[in-house]
C-alpha cells in the first residue's frame, strides 16, 4: 500500500494553511529543491541566499514568504514560515510503505497482550506478556517488546527495535531501527576489589510525539524512571544514561552522550557529538555547540561552547603549550600587579 502523491495547489493551500497565488488546478506530484525542481513539483524558499535561484527554477509552485513574491515568476503558496510548511508537505508526499494491519504468522504474541485497532505486527516480532498496544501501532520486523510495556496510539517501531520491560511510550512515538530503550543503566559500586552491579529498578517513560533515531540507546532508571518529555527529537547513535530527565521539545543531535542523572530543560539543542557529565542540570533554551563537553550545570539560557577552535596542527600544538602555561602566567601577572600596587 502507498500514500496519495498527487494534489492540486488548491488542496495544498488548504492543507498547509497557505495563501495561493496562481493556478489552483495545477497538479503537484512531488517535492524538490529550487535548483533541481521539475514541472509538477513543489519547492520552497527559506534561505535568502537562494533568492537568485527563483527566476530559473522549473518548479510548478514554490512555498514562499510574501516579501519575496516579486522575485518568483511561478505559482506561489505564501506562508509565514516556508520551511515549516515544507516540513508539513513532506508528510503529504511521504512514500514510506504502509504496513498491512494484522499479525504476521511468524510473530510471537503472548496471550495476555492487549492489541488496539488496526495494529500491525511484522515478521519475527516478539510481544511479551502484559504488553498494551494502542490503536494504529506498527511493530516492525524483528522487534522485541518486553513485559509490561505500553505503547500509545500510532506509535511506530521500525525493524529490530528492542524495548525492555516496563517501558512506557506516549502517543505517536517513532523509534528507528537498532535502537534500545530500557537497558540497564551503567551503575556499579566498587568494594575495593571488584565492581558490584547496582540493579536498575526503574523504567523509561517517553512522552507524546517523540522521535528516536537509529542505533540510539536510552537506559532505564536505577530507582526512578528515565523520562523523555513530549516532542523531544533524538538523532542517531545518541546515548542517554539512567535517571535522565529530558525536557519537552529538546533536540539531541547525533552521537551526543548524556551521562546519568542529568536534567535537561525544555527547548534545548545539544549539538552533534556533545557530551554532558553526570548529575548536573541544564536550564531551558540552552544550545550546546557540537563536540562541546558540559562539565557543570548551566543555569541560564543561551549558547555554550567548549574546546578550542580549529587550527593547523602546528598552530594548535603551540596553543596547547600556551594553555599549559596559563596558570604560571596568571601567577606572575598577579605578582606584578601586587608589586605595582605597593609602589
């Protein structure tokens, strides 16, 4: 089964809450970038740097801010934030296969599991005891859904996702292939000769409209639950440690690592490859630059960065030596200032 992939501009204007200027009966069959668009395709302008491409674009219509109307010779769908409208349009033209409803003959579903309406469970999936699946849930091939797991309406697990016991997902949660939610947090107590495992007794609670990228891991809590707020977006290969609390609508980019017991506020952005040490708090609306290490709490919103800027290796090595000398330089400067004050 496939999605509908043909709309008139009049239909798109209504669906995208845009103002149509042009031929409402013009048919659109797909989306494309300005430079590569062909007749029958819809494009968008969100970056002023590409205004010059408007006059030569072959797109049948363009999502555009009204301030650029004079530069656009074709049909126009006028919207306040064209990039957001483009994002909504991608849902209309999504070409992902629609899974058939029902349970594949090779899937294993425990008799105690409760399945909602229009549920799809693909080949070799395992649904354990006391699982609850809401209406329109999709379970991809090879997934494992552990005991006492609950999935809200319209959740989708792509192939080979693992949900350990006691994980709770809200509505419309999407988890991509290879991700693991609810594995034990990294907790051990050292008795002087060996590490003694701290069994992880909490769970993981994930809010509504959360998306988790491929190969990401979210650990269960030691005593309390790890919590992911509504609207959070997590990229590929992200690690979130036990007992973390991630605020609503925060974005965590690829390869970020969040240690245990970290609280991150709402509407934050954690850049790719960034890291956060354990047991600290980050305020709402904080942006952390890529590859930065957050080693202490951040109490105020804003953009934060750590590390040194890119440089040629020879220059970087000289700067590294200077960093090692900063303490002695500061002490000498203090001595000079002190002697100057006495004169």
